[in-house]
């Protein structure tokens, strides 16, 4: 299976530059993956598409304002830091942009007392850096939201690149499928009898890295920290026992749920499609671990019954995951219909419900 199999043409006019207002007014394309049937709605109509005892699983990660402008201390040249993962109180794994930035180089953050030193070089533009002092509390003042490169300009309201239920800070990008929910919409779903559960997956490097290999199986996906606690595992397991569907809000929730299912079966969530037996009646296990699960066509789904998602980039691992869930031809056919109907794509774009 080649990466080129997951390519499609998307003129730039389809790429959303601003989010829908209000959040739940975005378009919603409903895809029945068994028949390929499509129907067109607004996101707030999702209340009529879900039934008790279904359970919605939300990723409650919160985006860090993790992009820092920097200057090379010796030359004065420009640099940029995107913090990805905190390693110690002052050390971070980061993407560092700029020319010839290597081990030992010191960078300063303008209009602040902060500076950092490159401790080690990792793959490509990844570096381990150590700050002169803890940086976490200073990000609000000096950091910028790490919007994807296809979005021009900066948001006037940082909260529009957060879900309304974000809680645990640690992501380098938003779980964008959840951006469409409002508190009122979540309340209506609960009043209808649906259950809400939370997991946490901190979105990291792979969001920013293109797939550069020719064959899908040769791509090395990066690990991301994921958590499903006992309380929320119990909510999901109770819904499953009652005959409800597990509906992942976004690919990050889906990756977390499938990781939980694989761990419950005694497997290791690394690489592609672990070939281990799994009984769908087996409860999901709570866990906290780095997941390296790479889902693409051929994967045997163990936990997720339906998914809410946005429209994703060509040749991306997220498009591969959705192709594993809905079927590549069915999914790409739905994308072509979405273009014909002027849906908006990517992070600030419209949504799909795949059942």
C-alpha cells in the first residue's frame, strides 16, 4: 500500500481560514460506511443522529501557546521554537526552525528574561533544549498558539483554537473535531440520555510532519502521551454493556480508545495493526502510556463504533486512519462530494459523522 493511494486534489479555496460562528453551525456530512450513503446537515443536528445509550468520548487535552519567537544569541539571526513535550522542569523536546541551529547554541526570547541552550540534536529539526528557568507559566505571555501552516494570520481569541471542554494542557495542536461542540450542545446530548466520557491524548510531532516515504508501512509514527482513567473507562464499559455505540470525537480519541483495547488484550500499542485476539465484550482497561499505534487500512477495530472528525490533509496519517475505518474508496468519494457541496476543510473546517 502506497502513500500515493491516499492523495487527492484540494484547491486552496476549500481550506478554512476561520472557524464557523457559532461553533455548532459548521456543516456536517453524515456517512454510513456500510452503504456509502451521504446526507448533509449542520453540526447542531447531531443531537438527532445519536441515541442513548451511546457514549461520546472527548479528548480533553488543551493546546499550549507553545510557539516562541527566538534570536540566536551570537549572530542575532532569527529562530523559532515549537515546544512539543516537557522532559524535565526546564528541558523540552521541540521543533527548532532556523539555519544551522545545533548543540551548544544559545537562543534568547525577545522582551523576556528567557533563554535556552540546545542540548542535543534529534531527527531533522527536532532538538532537546534547556531553558534558563521554568517556562511553563511564561508561555501565556510570550508564546503564540501553534496554528497549522495553512492557516494565515493569528486568532484574536485564543480560545477558538481550544475545545470548550479542554482541561489538561500539553498539546501542540487542537483536537479539531471537538471544536464544533458548544456547552449547550453537550447539555442537549446528555439530556437525551447520551453519556460523555473523557480521555487525554497530547498531540505532538506527527501533526506537523509530512509522510515522506513511498510505502505506508515504512512510515514511523511518533509516540504521543495518552491517558484513560478508571472513571472514564467505567463510563465507556457501562455504555457498551448497555448496547451503546462508542463514538470517538476525533482521531485522537479513536487512537486512545484503540490503545486501551489493545492493552486490555495484553498487546503493545506500537506500529501497525497488532494481530492479537480481542473480544469486544472485554472491558477497556484504564492506562497512561505513550502510544505508538499506527492505524491504516487492514487494521482490526476493537473499540470504536462511530467517529466524528474533520476533513484531513491528503497523504496524511489521519486520512489513512479514516480510510481504515470507512474504506478508502468510500471515504475519498465522500471527500469529492464534500468539495462539490463547498464544505470547508482542515482544522477550522466542517465535520463528518461516520457511522
